[in-house]
């Protein structure tokens, strides 16, 4: 993620969290919107390929964290809208906590080294 | 719990209750559309917007999506295959080198031959308009059985044809003549095309500089003008543009050069062209070639039918110009020039096809051997999810890459070989205008050939590789025992095919060689070594009598005879070996019935027999006294005696020539036979000698004189001969002088030699490919059987047993191939019959020799891998298991 040359890919395992977070913030949204939102939020440092996005969505749907139904987009395009389920909200809270926990540990490992260099 | 739920979803999906694929496809579609919308809003042009949307989604996924939607591989996938194939080829340089070489040879040879065919047969006249509709008219003497009696007509005849036919839009007339150009340096003869003034507008060509002939230029009283060929302008006048508008002295008449024609225009093969009118009395006795452009919609068959009605009518008004039995034939422009050479070219095309097939079979069998090493790779890739289609595509892309590389090197080869072939094609066989080179149609053709070969040699191995059970190879522990038995059969069949094809090529080449040797071994009946032939046309006004011509000839002869190195010299009216002046004759006292007796007449000086090394059989030679007194005496050849005198004593008998020119007066008694000479070839070396009569050069006048000069060795005498002639008269032109051996080489040997070279080199290449093919298949077999051999040897087999066993495999293939090849070459060589001379297309000696060559080559090719098999160490093999 720290490469300066261009966009990075989404880390394995973090995409689900980003999707859930996006849906929580913006409400029901189609896949394209989710991808765009993630890219925006990352300040265009991430690019979401649909080869990774749709399998992740499908997995979330199969696990019951999101629901989906066909609707019309803002430009009157037919699109499949994803919505956070109750289980999804719970999942988001748990994942966020786990993530913060993990990163704070990692941060402690990395901090002194960064000062040295 | 969650896992269970997901699993259930998947199971439902499996039985069709979950999300459908097309649902997913719809979703992806809408994703792309929204992205495109965004891009459009950002101001991109629609195509770019869509492209970027697809690209940003990720190349991999786009590729998948496209493949799903269209069922066709995308460019990306092909590029990936190509990169992959390139990596594979780099890893196996030997294989790559061998197969690219084989393909380069095949494709290069095919490209070369096709460029000849394209530039000679298909499109030799790119600069002329409507070539397809230009035809000529030929009169054929049906009695002689030989084609091409004449295609030119006296002006009176010409006009009758022109006026009676309605099939032509426009007609042109052309005759080739000599013209003497005089300048400060001396006199030079040029070939002049006497053409109707519409010739160049008819052909649709404009002058390169200046202007071309126009209607008014031929008007009576118009100032004399001419146009020059680019070739003459370049070779003789150094491309000097200021010459246009200048005056040249042609046949003593100042004539203005009005233009230079473009480089490839060489109508009639002339150096320059002058406009003439057919109703000009000076043209009365010249023969003009008739060419017409068909009206649109008129076919050659229709003109043919029309001419068959007109020709007998014209023949009635000009009975002397037509043989008793004649036919008329309308021939297209290209056919009229290329004629029988077309067949030669087609047989060459067939030969190159065989070579290409051999190359394909070769590469195919190498691919098959290589495939066996890749069984596991294929199996792994299949089990990782590659579909059969994808694997076949991958293999085909690899073949295509090989073919393209082959084509690339093939072009380099043919770039060089075209130069060789152009140098070897004799003059006059192909249109003078034709330029043989690599051009766009040729390159497109060879790319097509490359693609085709890729499919031919690549598809079968690819299908074979993939059709097999993809799992079994993974189970096998080693390569020793598992058999691609069927594949072994297939590569064996390929070798058999290769051997058979190469045998056909070799047999053809062998026959052509035998025929060529036979041609060169022909007893000419004369000694052509170191004899120079110099044409000296005596057409100008001061040589209008036999006496004035004789005076000039005797002076020139005595000067030439005095030159150092000259053994003897004489004059003639026909080119030795190739003909003379044919006349009808009568022998008083012999009854000839209805038959027309004809002989070839040579007006010659003394020493004719000595100069050409022809033996005198009986009587005496012509003497200087005969010449000086214009005695009416003759020396005849043996054929003359045999045919007309049936063995009776010829000496003292008289020949009456049915030609005004030879008649001495009202009480002409004919020519007394004073000698008999041995037969020498006189109508080309393939034909038996024609009855021939030598008479003193002084008995009549003729334009077509020539000098024959025998020298002690190969001396560059031509220039000195020319100087001596000009020392007698500067106004006499000297044509292109060549030795008889040069003329022979050019006219007689060049075409068969071309065929021999081409077939010979194809046959050699074919044989080399076959050796390579046999070698690689046997070597592959040996490597596959290593384990078996090891076991056999461990069980007590001798090295010689192993050698025999391996050799037997190779021999079986070669023998089968030889048998098939020998029987098919018996059928195939019949195509060559018209190019063979004195050799039967089924010549057993040639076939036997060729079979021996192929057999030995095949044996040798299997011997080396077989010997390697005997070096197998049983311990090593068994342990490696």
C-alpha cells in the first residue's frame, strides 16, 4: 500500500470491511457506486477491480450480511442495489473493533523502527 | 453457522435456485454502463469512455467478460498466448531453429515461385490498360503440327482482317525492323518498332518525358519523329533529358525524338518506335503483328469463331501467304508471350507445393515429439481449469508464431533466390515488360501460405495432444512405458508421407537432369566451339544488287580472315543450328507426286564447311571461283539425298528452286549438286535435320547476311570483327555478336536448365528435410523406449539386437514411404512429359537411382539415433525408475 508509483490493490480481507462501512455510511448502493466510493475515500490510492468486488459482494450476500435487489440508479440505469442487513451491522461493529485492535498492535511494532530510519 | 449458510447458497446455485449467471452478467453490464456514463460526463469521446471503463475494470476480468459474451478469444488472450508460446520456443532453441528453418525453406520457396507466377502470368503488364481484352491472331500450319506459324500479316491482309471483324474496339499494328543510327562515332543498329500511331494510346501509356506518338505523326508529309525506349535512353544515352526534341539520323533521315517511354514499356522489344501507315507503299512487303482490344462483353471464343470465317476469305485473296491446311487461333496477350512456359511454371508451383508439404509434415512430426514432453504440462493446465479449446488455441498460436517466423526468414530467402531465378530465366520466355520482384500481392500470398501451413502442421498435433486423456499422464511415473502409441503411428505416417513426397521431387529432378544431359550430349553434327556469329543486315540502298553485296562480303571476309587468331571465316544467311531460308523445290527427273518438297537454303561463302567443322561426304565444297562467277552449284546434306533422291547418286543432279529470287532467267536449269555434306542440326537441336542446300552467296541478294568466324581459342574477337567491317563500310550495322555456344546455351539449354535447377534445389531441400524428419522421429522413439531397451539389455539382448530393432522401425517407415513415393511418382512425372527430351517419364534407371538415394538417406538418418540406443546403460535406466 505504500508504493508511490500508482494505485494499489485492496488488501485481502479488508475489502469486505470497506464494503460494509460504505453501505453503512451511504445506505443502499450498487456495485459501481461502492467501487467508486471506496476509491474516493482512499483518495484514489486504491482501485477496486470488479473481479474482486463482485465475488466479495456475493460472499457477503451468501453469508447474509447484505441483501440485494434490482432498482434504478440516479441516471435511470437498471442496477442491483446492496443494503446492509442487521447481521451485517453487527458484523461491521465486530470487524471494525478487530481491525483497530490489530492495527494498534502493529503500529507499536512499527513505530520505533520508523523513527530510526 | 455463516459457513453453513454460504454453503447452502452455493448448493442452491448449483441446482439453479441461486443467482443465475445472466443475472450476474446483467449486473456487470450495468456496472460498465454507469462507468461509461461517468466517463462521458468527464468529457471523454464515447469510444474512449467505453474502452477506459473496460480497462479500469481490470484486463483479466474484461477478457473473461468478452469471452463469455462473444465466444471468441480476445486480442489480449491471443497476445498472452503468443507471449507464452514465445517463452516456450526460446526455451527449446533446437526445436525452434529446426522448425523455423524447415518452414522458412518451404515458405521461401513458395514465395519465390509465386512471385514469378504473379509477375509473369497474373500481372506482367501493370502499366498497360485492359490487358485482359487485348488479343492477337495467329495463323497455324496444321500440316507441320507445330504451333505458331505466324502472327503477322502483310498490310493488305491486315486491312482485310481489320475491316471484316466487328469484335475489336481498336486495332494496332506493329512490325520489328532494323534501323541504323549514324553519329560521329559510327553506325549502330537499333531495333525499331514500326507501329501504328495509336499503339501507345491503345496500351494506355504516356511518355515518361516528352510526348508519345500522335495521330498526325503518321500523316503523309508529316515531319519524321520517333520515341525511344527507356532502356536505350538509359544504356546508350545516359538518361540525358535534353535529347528530347533533338534530331537523330536514322537510316540517313534526320528524325526528331519526341519522347521517352516509361521504363517497363518495351512493345515489340524495340529500342525505339516510329509511326507508320499501313497504306504506305514502303511498308507493302512487311509483316505486321495484329493486336486488337475486344469490345466489352465479347469473348475470345466469339472472336475465334469470327476469325475462322474471315481467315479463309483472306487466304483466298492472298493464296501465297497461307499453307494448304491452316488454322487460325485467337490468343490473349499474356498467353501469346508466355505460351508453353506457363506449363513449366505450373509444374514448378506443384513442386514447391510438395516441398511445402514436406516442410509441414516435418514440423508436424517435430511438434508431435515435443508434445509428448508436454503431456504433463497440458494435464496440469487442464486440471487447473484450462478448457480444451483454450489449450488447442494455445498450441495453434504457437504454430502460427512458428509459421510467421518461418515466413519472415522465408522472405529473406526468396529476396535472394528471386535474383538467382531472374538471372536463370531465359529471354523471350516471359514478357519483356515483366519485372519479377516481391510485391504486395506476393507478400500477402505468402502470409496466407504461412497461416495455412500453421493450421496444417499445427492442428493435428494440437488436437492429438489435447484429445488424449489428460489425467493419465499425471499418474505415470516416467515416460518410458506410457505410450502415445497412436501418436507414434501418426508421426510415423508423417515420415512415410515425407519420404514419398521427396521421392516424387527427386524423381522429377532426376528425369529433368537425364533429359538435360541427353540434350547436351546431342551430336550437333558441327563444331560449335569458338565460332562467332555476327549478323550484318545489308538493307541500305547501296546493296540492292547481288553483285554489290558480294563485293562487300568478300572484302569484309578477307580482312576478317587476316585477323590474328582467326582460323577461318565465311558468310551465311541463316544461323547455324537454328535454320535458314526455306524454299519449295523440284528435282527434274524425280517424281514427287503431290508432296511439297522443301529445303533450307543457305547463301554462303567458301570455307563454310571448314568453319563449322562439317564433314564433306562426297564431291567438293563451294570454291571462291563459284562465288566470283555466281556459279549455280550446290552442296546438299545427307538428309536431302536420303529424302529426295532415295540413295541415287546425287552429284550432277539439278535443284529447281520455286522462288523468283533464285531464278537465273527464263531458261533456268537450277543448281547443280556438286557435293554432299554430313548432317548437322538445323532446326534446333531437338529436331532431326531438315534437308539443307548450300549455294554461293553471290547468286542472289538478301538483307539477312551474317559472318561466321572460327578462332583458335575463346578470343574476344567480336570488337575486332566489327572494326574490320566498318573499315570496309562505316554505314553497315553490326548486330549483337555471340558465339554459337552462347546462342546454344541461351536458346536451347537455358529453359531446361532452369527447370532442372528449380526441381533440383527443391529435391535437395526436400531430401534434407526428410533426413531431419526421419532422424527426429527415430530419435524420439529411442528416447521413449529407453526403459524398454534397458530392460531388454538387462535380460541379455546384445547391442546388435537393439541396433537392429531400432533400425527396423526406421526402415519400415522409409520402405513404406519409398513404395508409396515410387508408385505416385510414376503417375506424377507424367506432368513433366512436355519438358523432357529423349527420356521417358517412367524411366526405370532414374527411379531406381532415386529410390536408392532416399533409401540410403533414410537408413543413415535412422542409424545415428539407433546407435545411441545401443549405448543405453541398463543399470542407469533401471535405477532411474
